[in-house]
């Protein structure tokens, strides 16, 4: 995940920027850079790889200046190299930008700027930000230029801009966080307060769509309508654990909220949005092997198994390759049939789950090629595999898997597209374009938190829940039920909605909340029919839908309206309210939501 730091004041800025970036290293990145204003104007220093390579370069080619910006980048657009590292300067070298997020309409803006004579040196969407702001900058009013430019941007972003004439930094955010630190005749900026606490505990958390002007004498803020606004100055008395929790009450809630960035970090650097192509350099399988695949086995446990069940829909639809999904604990004992041309994929957050590892070994022994989709580099699953797709969710501390699950879905989506490409099928342009909108859709869904906390207040005393879904959303019903079980210790079952009439319908009564995933897809009418069956038996329905909430309001007791994305990505959005519902019910029931009883983060025994 990208890290942002900035400073205006009288300290030696380069050392301060590097130290701030060090505190953000845990977020994961693949290049780093700083920019300062020196005697000859803006001077940037950037390096691919880890921060030490930048520090080494700075020791050989030192920079000095009184204010500046620093950035650690996780590649989204363009490979992770020095050229694409931030800060990015505009073509006229008048200003520098560092950026978190994705400018979804960057292609359209880039074409417009090229037509107006602007030139580009990087593969990044950030350079579009720099050139667009420069095209609106009169050399004096940087704030006005940023305010005008941001009206053109679509997507999620947090960026900071500095120019030369004035000692000022202009920042704005929509989605990824930005926090301003206040000192005596100095001002700090960071994407995470952990980078500021050495210098100040007086901070302002900028709100979505805020634009701020930082100078040594303080900060001025404007809202999304460009009106001046006052924001609360908070005094952070966080202890080290709270710093790690980023101010959230629990790691689980923090990790639910990290999902927009985690998803972006998982597809970032692997998707060429202009060519609508996916490429992994770590897949470890040659093109002819990929093209010759005849079957895929997805092997996993728990939440990761639910991701694998969604993966079956993705791979079978996008690559037209038959997929089998099996529990790690079952696969090896059923003497599986592994035909030539089989790819076995172990899906695992930890990469250490004994049942999954055993199943992967069983598949390899029978001749399958082995791939790991995993969140932990150098874990056992990655070491035994021919290829690896790392999910870049960052460390997942909460025992209940949330961001690891949704990043697994993104990884499986990318794998499905990659297999489609290997088979020479038609470019998945629509599906790839939809990916760029996903982080913001999740961000909008997270804004439902208060509404879902209220729902938890109504239902937390229930002793049983039923979760229903159909098609690609059936695994989401399973995952929602597992989250509730794990976190709140309430008995919850997930079922495919079509199966309800074959037994579970006997459970329906006014004391049994039924959570139904009712996406506006090709099985929507069937799900609506199942909803009517529940209501006809005095059942209580909580519907999660991207469809017409009005229509559902006449049937369901509660409707959670989520943004609509491409139907193959909709499960990723649909699961977020279910994660939040489980979390708030667990908190209300006084459960230890980060370390639920009897559970381990990684089950390394069979
Ligand atoms: C997730 O919420 C659970 N704690 C558990 O089911 C987990 O998904 C399962 O143990 C598999 O773990 P892994 O992804 O690390 O292999």
C-alpha cells in the first residue's frame, strides 16, 4: 500500500521524510522517492525496491531543502521501477505530485492532454494528475489549480502537490486517508498518523473531498464544494497498539476498512488498463502450459474455500476451463483423479494451513502443476508451488479473514482473465475496466457502517441466522454465515437459496433472521421468489442488493443497498456489509472479535 509523507517548516526535510516513510514500510511497496525544493527548484530522488536503496542513493547524491514530499509506491499503473516511482513531476517541471489511489478516467484525460501538446514519461495515472494541474496552474495559485483539476478526476485518490514559488503543499483526498500534523511553525502530512507521532500529536484527519493548503504557519481547509471549512484538531494519545490499529477499536474493523486499498494493491501493477490485459511475472507457468490447461482444482479451507467457490464461477465463465473445488481436509483422502493438464491452486491467507498444504501435495503427487494464491510471501504454500499469486492485503491480524478474502477474489479474477488470454479468447475489456471502479465501490459500501451497526442492534440477540444466496453469490452467503459464527458465536447457516425449500424452510419463523444476497443478476427473480417464501412463513428478511431497493423494501424487512459493479465482481462488494454485520453483532455481544474463542489465525495441524 502506498505511503505519503510531507513537511513544511524549518527542519532538514529529507531526513524527516525518510523517517516518516520508514514508519509506513509495513504497508508494503515496491519503490520510493522524495522531492524537495532546493536552490534550483524542485529536485526529486527516486529508487526501485526498498527504502534502503533510496537512502543509499541519497547518501551518494544528497538533497537539501526546507519542504518536501515523500512516497512509497505499490505499483498500480505501470511496472514498479524508478521511472514510475513517485514523486512525479509535470512536463514543465513546475510541480511535483505524490498519489495514492486510482484515477479511473486517466486514459480519457491523458488523451486530452496529449492532444493539447502535453508529453508523458511514465506509465502512471499520477502523471495525468501532474500535467492536468500544471495545465491549470498560473504559477501562483496552486490551490486554485488543484481545486479545478480535482473536478475532472473520477475514482479514489489522495494526492499532495508542491510547486516552487511558495513554501506550501496542497492536498486533497477522496477515499484513501490523509492526516495533517500541526507543530510550532511547521506542518506535517501523512497517509497514516503513525508517521507523525514522533513530531506531533495534534492532528486533523481530512474528510473525504477536503482540499487543504499546508504552510509553516498552519493549514487552511476547503470542503468538496470548495467552501472554507474548520476541521477538528484531535490530540492523539495512542499507545503503540492503538497506533497499529490506526485508531480503530479492533484490527478486524481496521482491516475491513483497508479493503479498498488492499484490492487496489492486489490488482495494481498486474493490469494494463489500456490494453485490457493481465500479466503476472510470478505465475511460474509458461504460456504453452497455461494454454494447454484442461482442468483446475481449487483447494482451500474455511473462508479461503468460499473464495475458491467464487473462483469456480470466474474461471469457468472467463476461461471456459472446468473447475473442481474441494476442502483441503477432504481432497487428499478421496484419492482424487488428476488428469494431465490439471492446475491445482492452493488458496490460503497464511500459506501454512495443514489441510490445504496436504491437498496441494496430493495434487502434485498425481501430476498437477501447482499454484499458490497466498497473502504471505515465503510461506510453505508458496515454497512448494510452481507459481505464486500474492494477494497484497498486508498483514491480517484479526483471526476472522476479511481483506484477505476479498483480495483472494481479485486474485482469482485476475487468474481467470490470464487463463482466458492464454487460450487466445476475446479480450475481457468490460471486465478489466470494471476492476478500476471496484475500490471506490467498496469505499462507498463502507459508508454504510452506521446503518449496519443499527441493524446489529436490532438482531444481536438472535440465536440462529440463515444466509441465502444463489449462483456466484451463494459462496457469499456461506462466508457471511461463517463470519457471524466466528465472531459472535451465534449459530448461522449458509445455503443456496434454491435449496431452502428442500429442508431449511422448516426453520423459518419470526425469530430467525434470514440474510439474503439479492444481486440484480440473472437469478434475481429466483431469489425474490425465495424471499416471498420466507415472508409467507413470517420470516424476517435482511436483503443485500445492488438492485432496486424500492422494490425490495416492499418485501424485505431491512434492505442494505450496495453499489453495483460488474456482476463477476459484485460478490466482493456484497460481502462487505456481511463482514460489518458480523463485527457489530459480535461487539454488541461482548465477543473478542479479534481473537474469537477456540480459533487460530492459521490452522497448522490437520
Ligand atoms: C477465516 O475467517 C477463518 N479464520 C478460517 O476459516 C480460515 O479461512 C481458514 O483456516 C483457512 O486459513 P488460510 O486462508 O490461512 O489457509
